[in-house]
């Protein structure tokens, strides 16, 4: 069901944004789909910790390209004065934590 998937993606994006500034949010999608027994609703709470556990592998995979870029440039993390984070996921506290850990600031 393309419409249900689109609604779910939009709600997931909204939850991700909310969890950048709060520790828990509620996902509520009434009438997300229906079957022979009637309409189906999706209501659940999502914590920042759960979201971070779901995306942790993706976040960790960004470290290796940073290491490679520094190595190719003949630099170390300590040689970098500033890091500019770009994109929606960079607002997530876990992303900022990993970047700070890698670059030491």
C-alpha cells in the first residue's frame, strides 16, 4: 500500500526530528490500512534510545570514511579545527556525540 508507506515515512521523519530535542515521542497513524476485519491504526511510543539503537550501525559506518579522508590528506583528527555538520541526521545528539568522540571536541 503506497499511501500507507508514504504516511509511515512522513511520520518517521517527524519522529526523528522530535527526538532530536526530546527523549520520547508518540507515533500515531489512525486508519493506516484496512483488512477484512476493518481499519487498522498504528500507535506507539518511540524513545531516543530506541531510535539511536536502530541507526547506530549507520552512524558508525560514517567514521571509516572520515578516517580514510584524513589518512589520504596526511592529517590526524587533532589537525582539524572545525567540523561542519550538514544534513538532517546531524541534528541527532548521537551523531554529534560520535563526531565529538572521533575529533576529540
